[in-house]
C-alpha cells in the first residue's frame, strides 16, 4: 500500500463557464494538485485548452498545477507551459521522438517531470528513463475523453511499476488517470498508487468537496 495519498482533480471535468469558481472550490478542499489535461486533436481525438488558459488558471490556483500534455512532440511546448505556470509536466512516451531528451528538458526548466503510458503501452517503455522521472502516470482509460470505464489491467501495471521502482531504488510517484472514483480509489492506493487523478467523480458529485475528502481518506 502506498504511504502517499495525493489527489489531483482534473479540470477537464470542471464547468468551463465558471472555471474560477471551481478552482476556488478546489483551493479550499483537501486536494493536493490541480490536473490540467492539454489535448491537441492530433495525439488524442479532442482539443481542450492551451497556454493562454493555463495562465488564467494559474492566477486563481493556490495549489500546484499538474499539467498533462496529450500532444504530439510535447518538447515543442514544454517551456511555454512552464512559463504559463506548470509545476509538473507529464508527457506521453508514445508522443515523444526522444523521450530522454524531453524529460531532461522538463527538469532543466525547473519543474517536476512525468511520463504517461497509454493502456496498451507496457511499463517497460519507461525502464530506461525512470531516473529522469518524478512521476509515472498510468492511463486507465484511452486518453481523449472523460467519463470512460476504468481498465482493470491497470492494477497489474501498478504492481509492475512498484517492482521497477523498488529494484532501481527510484523515488518516482505512481499516478492513475481515468475512471477513478470512490468505488476503486481504496484498491488503487492499496495496489501502490500514490496519486489519483479524478474528474467526473469529483465534479459530477452532489458535493465535490465532500467527495474529495472521501477519496483522500480511502
């Protein structure tokens, strides 16, 4: 079981018409980070928001911005998102031509680096770069849309990442994104996950603040 239990609500599920209000709610909640999904319509079949919107989010956010770049060749945009306010920058292994170089760039920009793996991508894809990772994010749905069903094979991948971290003496955090809710949060923490990314589970709840508290206490 993880000794770390962090929660990063995904703003992709927030009310874009009242985004400042939702961010204020998160500021006053027990959540740890704010997860920002950046989609380009190429790497994933959807478009969300970019650097200008992140700058406005940063104006209101009192907690670290956990920026997840679901874009092709993210190295082109790393510095811009750091300048816009990112505290963590996670890139997809599948989207990087030179993953090692991209992770080094993230760290050179002075922020925490992360690698995301799609459901069909094996954990072995990060074996040669774990020393450059502060976080490994497992996608437990296929990226691009919110509200999808959790993919159960994610538990096996968490176990594999825990074994890799132990064998290499690593200190990276393990995060899971997609289909996370109060039905599986406890099992994910028990499996070794350190950071839960939750979207619909938080923002579709009758009381998002109470849901955040419940997820944190699982």
